[in-house]
């Protein structure tokens, strides 16, 4: 893909890694976001990849959008940038694979917005997250106000957005932003190992993710119909036949799935 966003396949069986790589702090430029969108388009129909880890490397996940682009923006250009950023992160969020962000160092502003668009966030013990845009006279523009409120609740989201303060791993875990905390040197290996567990799961993981995402904003009566549709879709998969037969013959938890 692009110079600063790389897709690395076969980190483990069925696991791909999206690596943000723009020294020194992985500031997210517009070309980087377009490249991330292109990678998502490539992965969206790739059934060989069943889980994805997003990382910025050992030092930093991503320290926000590239602020050097901002002086040229007027109101219209800023709105267009935000819409582009959000379109890319919706593509990340809607990937059919299970997605995990491995957060070392800082995940700030747009960096945190990338992280909260994935299913899970595994944080290093010394990692720091935040949405400091208010310190620039701005608000988050890549879904930060919305996904943080859904993850951590409205009060915590307001605290982070209004203050711009950095949040450590323990507080992030307590407020449901982080999924787990890890030794910084072991984080990437731990994330790949966790992704490999999901990659060995059935095709029904795709249906589960779709049901949760599509139903989240719906009234319950409509959301359970989304679930019913996805439940039915599971019966068209090879893995459903494998799982049911394995259960009947050997009991639970013994099936080996194909992802199809």
C-alpha cells in the first residue's frame, strides 16, 4: 500500500497486521488515511484474513492528525477532512474480521479515534490515550465524541473531550476504553496471539459482529430482527455444520473451524 501504512499478512494463521509507520510519531496525514481506507477495501472481501491487528509500533500508536495540514483549511475544507476521516474509520469499524488495536506509547486525537474504531484495544502499561483537540480550539473530528461516549459513557467522554487530558492504561481499563493491559515489550506478541484465537473461530464471528454493529443504534424490536437475520445466515456456513456435528459427536468446544 502506501509509504506510511503497511499491510502485513500471515503474522499468524489467518492474522494480518496494519502498521502505521510515519516517523516520528505516526501523525496521520490525509494520504495516510486514504491508504488506510484502501487497505480496508482490500481486506473487506478477503476471507483468508480472519483477524486484524492495528499497530503503530513499539514507540507510539499515533499521536493524532497531521496538524501541519490545518492552517490551509477553511470551514468547508475542515468539514470535508472530517467526513473523509470518518468514512475511513467507518471502513475500519465495519471490517468483517475481528480487529484489535495494540497501543504502545501515545494514541492521541486521531490516533485514539483509529483505536476506538476497532473491536478491542490492548494497551501497554505505560501507554497514554486522549483527545487533546480542545487545546487547539477544536473538537475531535474522526468520531471521537461519539465512540468514546458509547464505550466509556457520556460523562467520561465529556471529561476527556472538554479537558484534553491524557488517560493512563488503568483508568482506560476501568472506563471500558481499554480491553486489557500488557507489558510494553510483550504487547504485540500478545495482540497477535489474541487475534490468532479469533482467527481460529467460526464464520459466525462475522455475523456476530454485524449483528452488534447494525443493531446498536436501533430500537430493540428492530435490533432483534437484525440478530435473527444474522442467526439465519450462520446456517448457510460450513462452520455451522462442523460445529453442530462436533457438538453432537464430541460435546462442546471440540470443533475445528474453516472460517467459511
